[in-house]
């Protein structure tokens, strides 16, 4: 067994270094040079192992043939009583087992590099090094140092001593290798990522420059390296360039969705700032990931996932609401019959569900057990419903208002002593703008139990009612003529509704299964009455009862004023005077002779 053993180029080179460092005649400077050389060799071997990772995993050098042969030879020499030969071959056998055990450690370490983060890799490294040391303790249980002290000139003993020295040197190499693994664990994990991303060759090439090694020595204390900085810069550049591609892809996606195709430009304009911020967040996330040796930090990842969940919800919110705003503007321009308040409430309900889903997504990324949350909602649902009975009542009041068509936004209504124009029908309250410009919020549950007067539910006819008082000393003929002239004036007035006023009904009654008056259903009034009404205390009253064609307040006031002016002319023409409250005193005296 005098032939030279070949383990691997790296192991053989390390053996030579160990032999040199164990030379007692070396100076401190020589030892430091050898240590630097050893460090360089380890670094180069690390690059080689990582670059050929799959080959090292699949082809573990286990020296099975050599170990099998040595065991046979040892058994023969033991039977023949060749003690030195047995020791020689035992030392060689244990050397093979040490290298084999080290190769198994390398394989396990390479396999464990694919874990999600470096913390998991550190745990596995601890496990595999412990296994290595446990196996090594069994291999090295027998001590051969006393053999090295023997002075026998036997060539077999000389070969045994050489194998024993190699045996102890390999133990030292194994310990140094484990120490190097712990020292370079971050670099090892990082290099594996370079292999995964297929950039290991350019990385090794960059690291081979002397200036890069010098700069890395300075940056290492800050957790950086030249390669890291180059990758961070390239990532920022690539993400910035891909932003344009992302916009184009997003626009194409919107164009493929029928509902969003018409609003793609407006939606992208609204999303632009949010996407810019999102790209900045992605850049920060990637920088942290690269800085941490391509390893994710659980707490940091959780925070970023929560941010991404929030932005996903916000983007959906922007898309839905931008499309809704554009559509509402279209309805307004086209004067669509679709009720705006129905769209408003529907949009609020959709937004509510978007927020709820977004909240669940954020909670999920925060590590909250959604199953427990949802089951808790079921358990506490009754208590919540009881506590929020007024809110639920208001919500159903909203549905009642929307589907009963009692009033709409912009209508002038009066309810529970409050009067004003409807500003908005919300999920919980309806807001009114009063005529003195105050804002009133009325819970929607109120509309289910209170009378509602809607002044806008009329299409033709706003009432004009007045009593004209004339003096008691007026002639009957003059009063009669005045009544006739007022009636004729109103019937011929262009702004007063009469039975001859034509109106086309807007509702298709053939689709309504109701027997109702068409005029009363739509709010059409054409009544015109002018009659002598009563003998009051101070006047004879004439009733004037009619309807203006316009229901608008200002138009109604103008019409009413014109009617009053014409009535004044008619009174003057018929010598009639308006009466006012008065009191007559009659003095009755008796005859003195009575």
C-alpha cells in the first residue's frame, strides 16, 4: 500500500498545506502566508462546488471500492499477524471514511441551500455539521499517536506512520472545512442564488479581479459587495424600464375586458401615481432581498406583503370608481333614466365589499388565521346585529327608498317636519339641503315610519289658490262680470293649465298591472275654478283655484304675479274694490216722546 492516494485536487493540496504549517521551523510570516493561501483555495473551491452543484450532489465520491478492498486486506493481515500492516491499512481506511463523510456533508449542505431563507439554511447547516461530527467521532475513536513515537525502521511501519499523519491531517482539514462553512455561510447561500438565477459565471469572473476583492474587503463590514451593488443597480434599472412595458400590458389587459376597454386611458391616468409608488416599494423590497443575501426576512416579507395587499385593493378600488365616475358623467350628459342614487348606493356597497376583501387579504398576509376570524363573525353575528339594529334598520330603509321610488336625489321633500332638497341617499342617512342652506341628515329608517311629501312628483300643474274679497256695497252685476272675465282670462292664459292643455304621458301603462288615474299617477293637474265662494265678515269672497303649467318655483311665481296683475285690471274695469277687515258701528236712539 505504498502507492500515493489521490482524494481530490483540493484535498491533496490542503494536505500539503497542513504538512507545511505543522513544520516547527516556519516563521510567523510564513504561517500567515500559508493561511492566506489556504483561504484563497477554500474560496476557489467554494466557487467550483457551487458552479458544479448538481454534479457534486449526484456523484458523491464515497471510495466504496477502496474501502471494500482495504477491509479485505485488513482481515487477511490480521489473520497473518501483520500488526503494522493492519495499522497502516486501518489509518488509510479511516482517511477514506473521513473524506467520504466530508463529501456527504457537502452534498447535504448543497441540498439545503434551496430553502426559502438563510435562517432555515443556518438551521440545516447546524444539523448536518452535527451529523458530520457524530460520524467523525466514531471514525476517530481509536488513537494512533503512540505509533508515531515508535523507532522501528520497518518500511511497513514507515508507511503506517505516513498514513497516520495523513489521517490526523484529514481530521484537521475536516474541522477547517466546517469552520469555513460557518464563516462563508452567507456567501454560500448567495452564490447558490447566483446559480439559480444563472449568473454564477459572470459573478465568479467579477470576483476574480484584485480590485474587486479589495473593495469587497471594505464593503463586507456593511453587508455589501461589488456584485451586490451591481445587481441592485441593474434591478432598479430593469424595474424602471419595465414600468413602461407594464403600463402597455395593463392597457392591453383593460382593452380585452369589455367593461373597462372604454375607460382604459382614464383608469391608467388615475393609477399612474399609485403604480409609481408601488414600483418604488418593489425596488425597496428587492434591494432588501439582495442585501440580505437573496434571503427573505419573515417580518419584512410580511410587511411588504401587507403593503402589496393594500395596493391590490386600492388599485381595484381606483378601477371600479374611475369607471363608475365616467359612466355617471355619461348618464348625466345623456340624461339617462337610471336613478343616480341607485348607482351611488350600489357603488358604496361594492366599495364596502372591496374594502372588506382587501382587509381580509391584509390580515392574511399579517399572519391572522382567517378561519378563526370568519368563525368568530358567525358566533358574534347575533350580538353585533342586536347592537347595530338601528344601522340595519337604516340599511333596509335605504333599500325601501331606492326600490319604492318615493323620492330621488334633487327632489324637494318634506318629512317629519323637515323640508329641503335631497342631496344624497346614503347607506345609512339621507342628507337634505334646507331652503335656509342648512344640511340635515335623516336616518333612512325614518322614511319607513313617517309620511313623506314630495313636491317634485308632479309633471304639470302647480296650484294657485286665492280668495278675492270685494266690498259689500259692490253691485251684483259687476261681481258677476268680474268672475266671468277672470275665468276667461285664466282659460286663455298661456301659462295656466286647463282641460284643453295637452300632455303626453311618459309611462307605458300597458306594462303596469294597476287601475289608476294616469294624471294622478304622474302628477298632472288641470283644474280651473272661479266662483263666488262665501259671504265673509268684511267681504264677499271670490274663489280662484287653478294650476300653472310649470312646476318650477320661479316660473310659478311669475305666472302667479301675472294672474294677480290681470285680476287687478279686471276689478278696476268693473268698478270693484278689494275689501279689507272693517267694523261698522250703528247708533240707535229712541224717540224722546216715547
